[in-house]
C-alpha cells in the first residue's frame, strides 16, 4: 500500500505490461494505484504504430514493462536469455513507442522492469534523443520490486527532484482549473458564446480558428493565479553546473533563452505569416543575411501570395555581453534606429535595423528566402514599438557646437633633443 497520497500525479495512469492478470508485482502496482484513488488504463502490449496517441492526452503518467515478449501467451521470464534477433526487435519497438510518446505528450514515462535498470538505459543509448531524456530524468527506470508498495512515494519524490516534471505538473493543474472556470463562466452567459466570437472573427476576415485559440489562451491566462511552485532549491545545483563547466552551462543557457523568445520554423504553421517572422537570404554560398517581417499581424492574416511583407535586416552584434548594463540587464549602446535582441537564435545577438526596409511579396519570399523562425512577444512587441517611434520621430535642433565639449586635442609630440 502506498504511504504517500498522490498530489502531482493524480488522475489516470497507463500501464503497459504483458504480465497484467498473471504477474503478482504488476497486479499489486495497479491495485495500489486504484486504492490511492487513481484510474488505470491497462494494455498487454504496446499500441499499434498507427494508434492515435491523442487518446492519452490527459494521462498523468505512463508505466511500461521493458520486456513485453511472451511465449505461448505467458510473459517471457527476464532471467531467460532472449535470442539476439528477438531482443533487437523488442528494443526497436520500445524505442519507437517512446519516441512517439515524447513527441506528442511530455508526460513522465516510468519503465518498471524485472531486468537490471542499467540494461534498459544501455538500450536507450541507441537513440540520442531518448538517452538525453532519460539522463534528464524525463524517463524513470526502476525495478518493479523497488516501487511495488511505494509507487506514489517514488513518483512524488522524483518530481520534487526534477524541475521540468515539477513545473509541468504544477502548471497543468493551474491551467486546467483556469480553463474549466473560463468555460463555466462563459457557458453560463450564453451556450453559443464560441459561435458569437467565431462570427466576429469571420466578419473581420481573419482565420477564425487561429483567433479563437488566441482568445482562449488569453482568457485562460487571465484566470490563472500565481503557480504554487518554488524552484529555489534547485539553484545550487545549476550554480554547481556552472562552476564545473562554464562553457557548457553558457551553451545550455543560450538554448533556453532561444526557447523563451524564438520559435523555429518546424514548429510554425506553414503559409501563415506574422510579424516577427525571420527569413534567411543566401544569394551565394556562405553569404547569408537575415530579415524580419514587421508588417502588422492583421494585414498578414488577411493576405495571400501577393501580400507585401515589410522586412528589416538583422545585423549580428559581436561581443554583446560587454554592452549589457549589469544592473538592469539592457544594452547601454542601443540606438534609436535599432532594437537589439539578446541571444535571439543560435546563441547570437542581433540588432534589428530600422533605417532600410525591403518589401517582398510572399510568393517571392517562398522562392528566394527560407523562414528560420519567429520572434515572440515581448521581444517582438518592444521591437515594433521602437520601430513605430523611429518612423514617427520628430526633428529637433541639435545642441549648438559651442556648447558641446571640445574633442580631446592630440598630444603635442615631444621636442627633439639637441
């Protein structure tokens, strides 16, 4: 029986194990989940490769046995050597499923096995992405005997030691509550409220589905309070990482900052353009320039292939850190005719230049440019605001030269001796 009551891991668990109904350990694990108030979806084998994993969209966590092979309908004993071909096939199937789960659902995956956990970790090393996830504690590997009577104790303790899992589960709980509050509130006002808003978006000639998503995100966020989350206990851990490998730490920090302010093209919908879209232009090998669209979002959403995008050039800022104010974290050298975005993508800081603009039709951009990704608010919003101020800047008289400090006079050369 679990001594710890589930908190972060309340809800539905998926258990994939061919020993269900015939193996004492897995049946006891399932029984303990149910006794603790949880619900269990049981499967004797991995879902088919074409199975829609969206059916698992709200699953709290996954439990799977690593050895899912059977002989004459009975689970294969982990102590019995498996033929090399069968072992290879099993590992490939397991890895394929874990890859699909990782791509569709950032839920913790718990691999319970009768084998040695290191054997499973060694198998995961065949796939660099899964190996990284296992090393980063997204995949937990335990022997069944270690967790049979303390499943939630292991899970809750694991989450409290893994900041990404702790943050995800805490945020999910807050988000789902706010989303439920939103739909109860608006449903009570009118059951057809989504249709009313849809009609408004349609009349405005903007993609209704996109606008509906943005509306819902905005309204849910407005109903979310502060997260009941405290990650301060992890700060000494990353400080130690920094001290041990400062170069590696900086590289990781650049990647995190990019994820905060920039979305890569592969995660953006195709043929939908927006302000902040960054394009690469390479007329010849090794001579790449970057351009960012600044045209208003409503124009982009209503446009077609003949729509003109307003492109501003990005210029790389060398040694950006030397110009950062350590007190406020902003750039002391930023001029009125630019907006600087630190670590925009690939760890590189770029200045968005306002002076020259290139107008290009979407159909020409598709032929000549390649979209890299999109700059996100508030970094995009700040760039738009600075650009608006630049194009509307008033001319004012300069300070008279007579009142300006004189330039330093060159030192007179020493008189020749003689």
